[in-house]
C-alpha cells in the first residue's frame, strides 16, 4: 500500500513568504545564504505542520520546485 500524505494548508502570507524565499534561494549561489533561507522556511513551515520540518527537507523541496516560482 503506497504511503500518502495530506497536503498542508498554510496561510496566504506564509505561502507568499515561501515563494519569495524560493525565488531568493534560486537567485543566489552563496551556500550560506541558501542555508539561511532554507532554515527560515523550515522554522516557518514547522509552525503549520504537526512535526518539525528539517533543513534538508526544505532544500530538497526548493530543488524540486526549481522553475515553478
């Protein structure tokens, strides 16, 4: 049986901030800046889900969403 996940719902302001950070992440090549951006979003997303969101998960999400901003 495949594992399914329910989509998370986040407030519009948080979604806009996520997309802003997604663009900023892909517009910089500075590794420290990318880590700071992903860390900020991990903290913010953790507020809207029942478990903590890991930095590596946000970085993977940003990579998968490249070109969608």
